[in-house]
C-alpha cells in the first residue's frame, strides 16, 4: 500500500509538471494557511500475541490545519496538524475487551501538486498519536506510529474548497502490563470542506 501511495503521487506530480510547466492559467497561488473539517469513515484492525485478530468500524469528525509554501507555480510543501474525535474501534481483544484508540492526532508533511486551477493532488506523511485502551478494559497507554495518505482538493473559489482523502495509519506495537503485545492499523476515508486564507 505504501508503494502504491508513493507511486500514485509521483505519477500525478509528473503529469502536472508536464501539463502545467508554465503554471496553471490564472496564476493559482498554492501558498497560505488553510483550515477545514471533515467526516471520517475508518476501519481498524487489531492483532495480538494473545490470539486477538479482529476489526471494527468508526464514523467520526475531524479538524485539520496547515500552512503551504509554494516552491514552484505547481508544487508546494505544507506542514500541518489534524485531530479526530471519539473512540476509534479496532475490534476486540481475545478476552472480549474492546480495542480502541482515542484522541488521535497527527503532525503532517503535505506535498501538493496543482493539476489545474481548481484541482490539487496531495500526499501526506504523518506522525500519529493516540490513547489505546488496555486489554484489561481499564488502563490506557499512549501509542504512536506513522500515517501515509493521498487525496484531492477542489477549489470552489479562491478560498473555499472541498476535499477527499485516504490515509493508512500504522501504530507501533504496544505491550500492556499483562504481557499482551498488540498491533493496531487503521484505514481512513474522509470527505471535508475548508477555507484557505
């Protein structure tokens, strides 16, 4: 999946570079601050050395913000942050306790390519964080990991936009006090709206 995301972004970048070598008509400026909100549809999975192997689905809301710096008329790099509300379900551990991650947030590096005046293709590399429920159903543990994403943003005018994206979040293995080690992974599909200043 990681190779597919990278390949898709590279091909999009090359296509945009050749199609808009002089920059999109109208001189779209990719630089600036943007903030948005989105609906997220995620599917999480858990596997652990106690025999756990399960999955769960979650619908949640998220917010995101970033600042982009244009390096060329058709390419920019952004730094951002995002936060997702609620408990994200990853199924259940072998003992029946729900496997969840709460307060998931990330710090993001976001390269963006202008495909036209109105459409932008972006990739995302994230450092992700959250709070995982322990296998005892009471304690929690901090988790972190890496996320990879790709998406499309459509400008409705010079400020307002809609976007859709896909993220693969892989948390580092976590070992609980009872000796259980768990691996958590999440596929996230999102649609949203935002404003570029």
